[in-house]
C-alpha cells in the first residue's frame, strides 16, 4: 500500500512537470488553424511555418547573440570575481556577494524599469546595447555563484606549487586553476545562456521598434495571431535547451555543478 | 661539509600586526638535512614559506648559494617545496605532474621525457605515468610530489610535514626513502615537523623552535641527550621537570629533598631515569600500563604526578599501591632557566 502511494506521488509529480511540455508539443503538431488541445488532427505544418516567419528569425538571432555574448561577458567578469572572493580575505566580501546576486533577487520588472528610466532614456543608450548590459547583469550572479562553488574545493597550495615550479601567478591561473574549474565554467555558461535566452520581464522594457528578443516577439505574435505555430516554436526551443543540457551532461557531468 | 649554503639573517616575519618570527638567524650547510621542529604556531612553517618566497619578510635577509634572494620572486628562486597536502594537479596524470616544471622551461621534448622518467624511477613510481593523482594511494601521491620537485634540480628542497599524512608503516618506508633520495641527489633539505621522533630519525641537525625563536640547535644526539631548556627537555621526552631550591626540587604541588646539591636551576628526568622500587621517596600509583619491556607508572607524590618506567622483571604494583622511588643524580639533566 505504502509502495503504491509512493509511485502515485512520483507519477503525479512527473505529470505536473512534464505534462505542459507534452501539451505544447502536441498543440504545435495540430492540423487545425487554432491553438488548441487536444489538437485537431496531426501535422507538422506549424513546425515548418515557424521557420518562414521573418520576425522570428530576426529575434532568434538577437536572442542568440544576447545569450552567447552576454554570458561570455558575464564569465569574463565573473571568473576573476569568483577567484578574488575565494582566494582573498576581501573587506566587505559579503556585501560584494549580495550585490552580485542582486539581479536575480530583484524582480525583473524593476530591473527593466530602472534600466529604462535611469540608463536608456537619460544616457541615450541604444536598445541593443541596453539589452546587452541587462542580460550580462542578469547572468553575472550565475557566473559568480557556479564558478565559485567549483573553485571552492581547489586548494590555494596548488597554485603555490605551480609558482614554485616556475609559473607566474597568471600562468598558475591559466595552467592550474582554469583546467580544474572547466566544468563549473561550462555549467555557468549553460545556466547563463538559458536564463538569458528565456528572459522576459527585463527585455519587455528594453525592446524597441524592430529590436525584440524572441520571447517578447512571441508574446507580440500571440496578441495578433493565435495559431499553433507559437506552440511549435515553444516546443522547438524546449528541445534546444534539452539538447544543450544533454550534451553538457555527456561531456562533463553537468549535474555535479548545479 | 662545505660552508654556509642557506643563510637567514635577522629574518623577521609578520602576519599583519602579529610577529610570527622575530629576527631569526640560521645557517644551513650544503647537502644538509635540517629539521625545523616545534609545536604548531612556533613559526616553523612560516620560516619555510619565507625561504620558498611565498611570504615576504618584514625585515632581514635570505641568502641562498651566496646570492641575496630576499626580494626574488618565488618562481625564480629554484627552490622545491613538497606540500603537506601534496598539492598535485588533479587534471594532469602522474607523468605530466612531474613534467610540469620542465615544460615551463621549454626544454626539448626528449629531455623532458628522460628527466621525468628518471625522476619517477628515483621515487619508485615507474609504470604509474598514466595514473591520475586521484587514482594513487597517499604514499604514492607523496612520492609523486617529491618527484615533481626533484626533477627541477632545486638548490634547496623544502618539505612541509612530509610524513604526517601517512600511516605508521608507510611513514617508516618514506623516512628511509627520503634519506636515500637525499643521499643520491645530495640536495639540501629542510623539513618542517611537529614530531620529535621524525626529526630525530631523519635530520642531520634539528632546529627546535618556540614562539618564532630558536630554542636549541644541534644534532639529534645532542638534542636528545643534552636539552638545554625546560621546553627542549619536555619536547625530547623528559617528562619530570622540577625547579631546584637548595638541595631539593619543588613545584606547585610541593617539594622533595634530593640528598645532593645540584648547581643548575632546573633538573629533569626521563621516565626511564626515575628509579622505581627503592629509594627515599614514597608515592601512590595512580596509573600503570604495560609497554612491552617495561611498565609505565604514574606515581602521585609530594611533587604531584611523577612518571616512571620500571623494568618488567620488578614485581608489578597495582593502582593504589604505595611505591618507593628515587630521582638519582646520575640520570638528572641540568637545565638553565
């Protein structure tokens, strides 16, 4: 009886987690003209249509660029920050950690509004640059946190050993520290990438004419058209995320770092 | 033995405002095996880190092989250090760990290969080239760390608590290994330890340190037989140390007449030096344990607990028994205050 209850709870949890995903996949595979579940017949035509919508292509490229370059920038800033926070007894280290984590603690709406009101408008920054800054800031907490945790187990005497064998401090970092936190850096990259790519509230405030990230573009599309292509696109994006995580898991055992 | 090879002159080392080592002077000869011995916090590791260049001295100087290296960066000093934790590089296999420093020198590949293989053979690790450090035992990791330092042909090899992470059997094996490697390579070795047995067994000379100062410096035999201070005596196993007042010894518990008049301020006896079963003094046995060739007693006397070893041939005394003992002049070690 107890056994049965355990399986029941597990089943319900899985349905709760995976159910929406299944519904979206099926809704996108509908043969009918409207977004509906259960689908009215099966076809892949809406999956095909996604690729023909011009604005999706443009916004996909923008989202992709923001996710890749925003995350790389966040790592370039975040890895040295994580290193310094781990290695040195910095005054106010706790404060720095809190500030770095702020973008994920403060609601996105507020971050977006604040950036729009106090950066974009008064400083006359272009929308693309503003989006880039916002996404970098949003990813930075993940970069610092995840890289920090993989650096945590790395003893400082390993670098001292490298120095005594002839390394400069910089060489000790690139030859000894970096190879040993590679997995953490990749994990941070994937988390950052996914966070940035799926980001809605901040981007909502910073989108301008002709400059929209993919999620914002999808919202706008749904306001006008209610066909299954939006479900098809959602399903495709979910598969993309799955593929990235799968490859990372295979290559490096990603789940150890999260 | 040639002249001074490593010279520390008025070396003062600080951590922030705390002075860890005040004005230390020490000369080490070439090819010597020196132990820096002392309890934790005595400044031995700090001194070693300063020699390595990992800690900049507040004042004073360090000369190695006639050259002032006080301000020379750690990676230019040509000093090897075997860390207590070994500090091996987990992402590299054994071969690449040993070859690491040689690769930095951009030596030809053939020389890197031959020196690395030779280094691994010296420590008995031939055949382990492809292993990752995590796939090796503690003793093997230790020897790998030793090989990694040795292939650099360091002027001085420093070892931080080299035997402390090994079990008793490996410790003995590594002790002979270190002596053999030192004989073979002739490298000047300085090792840090808190274990006097380790220092006595391994070192040519022992530097006994306390609170950043050299308490006593000498050969193992000198330190063992002729400690000069109460601290040194206690470290070397003189467990009964008493102040002298006229012709008796005393401490906070009370005093006992000696029957002779010593001319030193303090006297110390090893448990072996206390005669049990006969003598002018009486005490009550509070602890007794069998230790193979002898029995170890703790006798509660007018001086508080006195530790004494009795030959196994003598009749065994039980806890609570009264036991007579003597503090003979012949086995007393005079100490300065």
